[in-house]
C-alpha cells in the first residue's frame, strides 16, 4: 500500500481489542519511513500521532484534543483530520499523505459513517491539488457501521481477527508473574489482546472479567430472556444464527453490542489484515458465517442467561 497508495479508503473491522489500534500505529510509523506525512487520530480517546514537519498541523491537533472532552470534541477531531489532509496538499504542497482514523463511526453516528468514508474517498478522487500518493485507512469495532459502509462502493472492507496462536503466545509469555497455563488462556481469549489484558489486570479471575462484560454491555436484561432459545443454540454453534429465519432484531442487538461478528468474510488470506481465523473452531466460538468476538463474550451471554432465569 505504501508504494502505490490506496485507490479507495480501506475500512478495517474486527472484534473489540483485536489489535486494530496497534496495527494503525505501526502503519503510521512504516508510512513515515516511506516518506509520507502521516496523521493518525484516535477519535474516541481524543488522541493523535502526527509524523510531519508542518508545525501548524501539530498545533491544530493539540488544540483539538486539549478541548473539553466529550462527543462534540470527538466529532470535531474526526472531521478536522480531513481538513488537515486537504491543507497538507493545498497549502503545504505535500505529495505523499496518509490519514489513519481510529474509531470514528460510533462517535459521528452510524447513519453518517458512509458519508464520512465518502469524504475520505473524495480526498483521493477530488483532491484540492496535485499529489503523488494518498493512503486512507479507517478502523472500527462498531459492527453496524460495516453494514452502512458496505451499501456503497466507497471503500474496501478489510476484516481483522484476533491474534494467531503463536503470536499470542509471545504476548502471553511477556506477562510477568504467575499465570494460568497458556492453553487455558487461549481458550478464554481466543487470542484477543484486550481480553488478555483484562484477565491479567483482574489477577486472572475469569469470573470478574465475565461480570464486567455483563455489566458493561447490559446483558442481564429482558432482551436476553426474550431470545433465550436462540441464544442458547448460538452458544453451542454461532452458525445457528445464519439463515433459519433468525430474528433480525436479535442479530442487530448482538452486532450492536459487539458480541458477535456476523457474515464473516471468506478465509483466503488476501481478504484479511494479518491471519484469518479458521473456517470453524467450536471451542473458540467461531463458525463459518458467524463468530463470537471472543470465548469470554460467549461466556458472558451464557452467564447472563443463567442470571435472568
């Protein structure tokens, strides 16, 4: 991508905490080595990385993230980065620019996700001046935005999954102190770095992590009770939600809560960022068409079903 830029924006989607932010930050550093002016913004956390010698760009980003926190500031940051790219081309004559946007869609609203991607595409197709290459990448954990973006041909969707087993083993081995056997941690997390951090931070108390998931995602509700039979089947095999007249309301709820990935991509490596998941892995909750984001997410739903009775 660095050598030829992107013809369309690339939108990376995948489980929460699977490593999308780390990938974007690594991409920012690599693109800088290829001579790009790079602007990375983490919209939800009001954070940025700017690899450029244009001081005005850094100042505008610092001013933006220094404002009072809240949704309004996040929205301003999301759109500021597009204006900055325009100015890098128009005012400063930069020829190679990369814009990397992390977790913007949930902030700006799902209904505006498509238009935001279109604005990234416009940077490539209708720039305010001559340029050599542009790389535009956005990443999201927000499942419903994928559907909105996919309705148009304004971007290439690129799925990213949790870490492959050997890479995850290296991360696990870096953690100090006593820890459960690797295979046990793998079966709990499915290779998700954030869930590994949650387990480590909780002193490896799985019960605490599950309870936090139940509380943070408001799982102990009437929705769980309403769809008990469907959810019980999906815990055994997530592909039970594929076809078979699965309730649309349930599917949207599961995707909105970032509990499952629905309509998994083909597993050929060229369609994925990093290594694709297996075709099926019942132990980790991965089906051919539907997958639980991690085994801990699946366990949280199972426990919630027990709690609501």
